[in-house]
C-alpha cells in the first residue's frame, strides 16, 4: 500500500505541476530520487506517463483521458438508461438492471428494484462472473472464438449453485443459443430461486455498451414466460441503444 500511495502522490503532483523531471519531482513529493525514478518508470511503462525527449520531463499521458472518457460514458449511459429501467420494471413488475463489462466480470451500474421482497444479487455495484449470469453470458456471446478461448483459459468456472454451467462445451452451446435468440437466461445459476433474462445494449458505433436484464423469483419468471420476458428486455435494450445513437 505504501508504494501505491507513493505512485498516487506522484501522479497528483505531476497533474498539479504539468511537467516535472525526476529530481524536481523527487523534491516535491519528498521521496528519494531512486524511489521516484522506479515508480515513474513503472507508470511510464504502463502508459500513464510520457517523457518529453528534449526536456526529459514527465507528464500525464492520454491514458487518463481515455479512462476519464470511459467513466463519463458510464455516467451518461446511466442517465440515459434510467427512465427505461423504470418503465421496464413498471411494465413487468420485476427488477430491472443495467450492467457493464469490466475485464472478466460484469458490474451492475444501475438497478431499479421491484416491490417484491426477494433480496437479489443484482444490487448496485455488485460484481458478478460472466459465465454464471444472464448479463455476463450476454457479453460472452459477443466474443470471437479466440477471445472466448482466452477467457475460458484464464477463468476457473466454479459452481455458484447446482445449476451453474461449469463445462466449457456446455457454455459454448449456451452462447450459440443466446446469439440465435438475442437474449440470455440465468436459470438459477448465480443464486437459487432467482431467474434473470438479459439483452445487449449497443452504442452509436454498434459496439456492446451494456447489458439490460430483468431479475426475479423463479415462481414469477417461469419457463413458460421466458419468451415474454426475453422479448420485453430486447425491446427496451433496443430503445436504450437508439438513445445512445445506435442505428440498426
């Protein structure tokens, strides 16, 4: 943690001063020159800092702009999608959720809870595995064959419930069905007694921006009503996509 705090101090100092050399930076942050140089070298290697060839000074890279843009997009996405989540919840009576992809997890960015008493894992800020959730499988269905292989190679698919898919071949078959149907189903795979139905939201570049889902008790989201909920989620996902500038 000490090294992390030092790295953050260096980033904040460079952000404040604009551009600094190693010795000047070392003096400002109060770290030994060697320590400052090691941290700066790591940050530069990770593309968070850039060095001017002439002055040898370091400044923040465009990586921060890239990250900031992503955060801004997520806030814009939330504000745009929120009215649709509310309408979807009101129309179906089930909780509506919006999740984004974060590396090998899905993170719930927004959540409109239904009036039902069931406590769900789809709470705001929850991080869930891709292979065990409707929103996650929706993201996986958009991966190329090689990207899916890479994901499976680095992911230990642990059973969250007796229904969790933990076999790569079975997951591949499930993803093929999802691509055909246009929506994904979490059939008590993340939490027993809870079923979710999800569809993809696209941005103006026709790239996956988020996954929209409905979640509720299996006694209400029954196998006989899966098609109905799937179509509802798809319709609202299209509306959000169009609000983001998507044009099919």
